C-alpha cells in the first residue's frame, strides 16, 4: 500500500470516526429515541444470544475468553502497557516518540474521564456490580483503542519482517475486537458507549499522530531532546 492510499484510508477513517462519535454523543445527550431503541435492541440481542452475563471461568471457552478480555482489558492494564513501551523506547533513545505515547494514552484517558462526568450516563440496568462509574464513553473501549491504534498505525508498520508484521496486526486486531465485544457481552455498556469510546480513541490517536509529526522538528531542537533518535510518526 503506497503513501497516497494510506493517507486516503486515514482520512476516511477520521471522517467515519467523527460521524460515529457525533452520532453517539448527540444520541446520548439529546436522548434521541432512535438511538435509545438501537441500544436496547443490541442489549436484548445479547440477552437472547448469551443469556445472563457472567464474569467467571466456568462457562465454556467463549465465556472464558470474554471474562479474560473484560478483566484485563481495562484502562489500568493499558496504561501499564503504554508506560512499559515508552520506557523501552526511551532507553533506546527514542525520546520524542516515547513522550508522544505517554501523552497520547494519558491525555486520551483523561478526556474519556471528563466526558463521563459531562454525560453522566447510567450503565445498563443489569450490569455486573464490578462495573462502576458512568457509562459513556466506555473506558475499556477507549483505552484499548488508544493502544491498538498506536500499535497498528505507529509501531507495527516499522517492523521489517513482513511475516512478523502481519502476525502482529492480526493478534492486536483480535485482542482489540475481543475487548470491545466483551463490554457488550457482560452488559457493562450500551452499544453507543462502545462505539463512542472506539471512535474517540481512533480520532485521538490519529490527531495526535498528526500533531506529533508537526512538532517533532521543533522538539528536536530542545537541549534535552536533541539527541533523540528519529522515529517518524507517519508510516511508510
């Protein structure tokens, strides 16, 4: 895939994510009937397909996978992953991209918390007691998207080994989708919560990617960062 096609795909992704985020936000904020019915329809579908939600490892392989994704796909896990990745890059003297990862994940997470306080949406009536706080946007969806998009659009494209690169793509995509699905499977969120968190994460990473690309030349002039190795945020 050449640069122009990647640029076009990224542009379409930004537009689609923006539309989804605005749709979800307006639907939740204005209590639009169609959006409410869509959320209830999705919730009822999961009820019919998977019965009562369960967070345990005694309900078969699929339930085990969903429990695992729901248990370890939270914001804290991804913050630790982001910090670990940033530390590794920092040690390798990729100072600027290391700071970029921390800023992208950190400020993206803070934005999600602020939006939760603004919308103050209650969770589904039958959510598990382990789920606390407000529902929109989904914190798991946002945090997993921040990390997944960072890996998919910034880190993995740098892998020189083609087989390793595509294997990593598939593994991250499967893990990401599993976490998103698990939020609906255990009734922790409405569909629009997951859509909103995912769209916000995609927009945030791609926006920060663009900002990082613009300010990198200026950051490289700073005394503390001028020895940083170059790690372009735009993919090849």
